[in-house]
């Protein structure tokens, strides 16, 4: 997984880079908030970011706000790295859009478990997105099948109607046909009678 580290202090940046590389993460490192924003706006930008609160260009809180305002982008899990310890500062950072925070100086194990938690959340988000896409695809298939079924039912209804009309037409035709043969017998008798009467006269 790729992680953005945006930290202006070179010593902290080196420690973060060393630790995260050891843990197997692929890193994009910058010391400037504006460069971090450009990295996060890239098509293949990292989905997890560790942002220092105080940076040149853009601070971490403002960067959080910008990321959260970009609704068309994939979700980025943001951990704020801050020396600010007051509760109101932490609340302010979280309200700006951070998902988590780590206080400086940070303990490596704490950072590792917070990164794992962020990765789990992103994995769940990816899984949920895939599930939603599958459900939408299945729904489209069901709607297409329903349309086909409606068309088949219409055709079946037309077939039943045609069979009913055919039945209603064939009944009188059958009656007429059977009576024509009887009429033919009567006609031949009348012709024979008229011929016999003509001879007699």
C-alpha cells in the first residue's frame, strides 16, 4: 500500500520513512503541504496519508478540508501528526476531516497499529465499493430479465387472444360447413323431385 508522508521536519521525516519502509509500505514523501495536495490529487494518489499539522504551503488541517471537499476522488484515510496536545486542537483536527491523529513524539508501535487500522478501513471501503458495483450489475440484469419477461407475457397474451379469436371464428365456419353438406343433400332431393314432377306432368 502506498502512503503519503507530508512532514516538514527532516528528522521526523527520516524516522517515518525508515519505519514505514521497514513495515513494507511504499512511500511518497514531501515536506510541503502544497506538494502533498498535488500528490493526493494525482490519478493514482495514495489512499493513506500521514500529514504534519504545521507545514509550509498548506497546514495539515487545511489539507484535510481540501481532501474532504474533493467528493469525486477515492477516499483517503488521513492521520494527523501533531505536537499539539490540547483536547480542543485534536477535536479541531478531527473536525477538519482527519480520521486519526498521532502525537509527537510518536511511539512506533502506536503508529503501526493506527496504520493497520486505516488499511483495514480502506480495504473494507474497497470491498464495499466492489459489492455495490456487483449489486448494481445484478440489478441491471434483473431489470433486463424483467423487461424480457414482460415482453414474453405480452406476446403470450396476444397468442391467447389470437387463439380465442380463431376459436370464435372457426365455430361459425364449422357450423356453416356442416350445414352446407346437409343443404347439398336437400338440394339434390329437391332437384330430383322437380325432375320427377316435370316428367309426370
